C-alpha cells in the first residue's frame, strides 16, 4: 500500500513538472550590451509591440509614470559614472521610468530596480537623476519598442528609445579620459610592463593629441622590445614625431616602417607609409 501511494505521488509530481505549457511571450525580454570607451552599459527590458493599437496618450497615458517597457521594469547599469543630458549619475544599476507627454518626456533613473511595473509608492529620494527629453516624431511606424545606441564614440553615445511614431535621444557622456589615464598611471608604475602596454598608451596619447613627448618615449620602448619588424609600431612613431613637428625624423621612421611592411607583404601599411612620406616631403 505504501509503495502504491509513493508511486502515485511520484507520477503526480512528474506530471505536474513536465506538463507545463510553454507559449511565446507577446513582449519578449531583451538585453542590450554596449562598451563605450572603458564603460560597460547594459539594458534589460521587455519589448511590447503596437499590434494596431494607439500607444502614447491611450494605451500608455500621458503624464503618468510608465515602466518603459512591459512586465518587470526596465533596468540600465553603468560600470562607471555617467552624464545624461548634463545630469551626473554614479556607477550602478537603475530602473528606467518615464512620464510620457506629447512634446517631451521625463525620464527617471530610480535606485530601486525590483519592481514589477511601477513602484507601489513613488519615493523621490530614490530618484538618482531625472532628465527632460524632447519628443521627435517619426514618419514611419516602429512596431516594437526598441532601445539602441547610436553615434557611439570613445567618450559618448546616444541612447535612442523608439516606439510607434515617437523617438527619444538621450546624450550619454563618460569619463573615458580619466579612466584611461588612471589605467596608464597604474600600469606604468608596475615592474612588468609589456610592449603592448607602451604601444597602447602611446596610441591613446596620439589620438588625444596630448602628452606627445611621453607618447614618443613609450613607443620607443615598445619598439625596443619588439624590434623594427613591428612596422605598425614604427608607423605609430612616425605619426607621433610628425605631430611633434619632427618632420625629418617622421620621414625616416616612415621609411623604416615602409621597408618592414614590404618585407611582411602588408600592402595597406606600404600604401599608408608611401602616402605619408610623399605628403611630408612636399610640405
């Protein structure tokens, strides 16, 4: 009898466990990850669709707080501090709530991220930052709520929210220079510095047009470790020398890089060096 009861319970549990129906979500979950400079940004949200409905001002009422998606509230996380429309926001994870209207939206970055929908009681002290963003009307319909990054640079990007015929653009700015300089300072204070460390620091200074004398010192150290056969290192040295006004030396370095690039069969670097040498000699 005990065995019969046990078997009945077992098959009953098995039936419950394996008999769950799976259906597609009407508002599927999505994750968006983007590296901007040295900062990691991640967004998690659910994506509802229009499905022949009037969205803003009807399904999503104007002047009421919205979860900015479906199901659980939308969240965004930053691995460093960030400026959003000139509002400062510390590194961390935030819920993204919005208050739509016809001409502009209020966007709130809320410290409490564990809400299904909107908070039962809104707490202004949990609002880490809030910005007002102009509504841009689109001529074509965006069927499914979409969040994406556009105009991604090393220090900034635009976070774009689009749905129905509404588009919002948020300007994000990141402390890339400070983070990079901190990384360079910490790395250069260590005993074990690789040629790639020297090359990376030199490249950053060249791209930023700053600390060029230090950049030249770093690239010389990289070449000293790797040798002139690393034509891309020597090419970088030529560019740094040119920026420093050392044109004759830049031509010499470009000539060395050209020779090594020819030996390696890299036509791209051959072309770049030949063009630089011709340009610099004509100046």
